C-alpha cells in the first residue's frame, strides 16, 4: 500500500503507522506530505 520507502520504513516498527498513513492518504495528502508528517 505504501509507495515511498520512508513510509514503509516508518510503518515497520509502529503498529499504528499503517492506520495513520492510510488516513493521511484518504484525506488527500501527497506522498511528500505523508513523508514529512511521519518524520515529525
């Protein structure tokens, strides 16, 4: 589901990351926005 490598790396160790990533995508966030959010 996650297309960019950073998002995949973030999702690996966090049980909630997939849900957060999916919600951001559903809200219309770009890959760049998702990457920046997950870095925070």
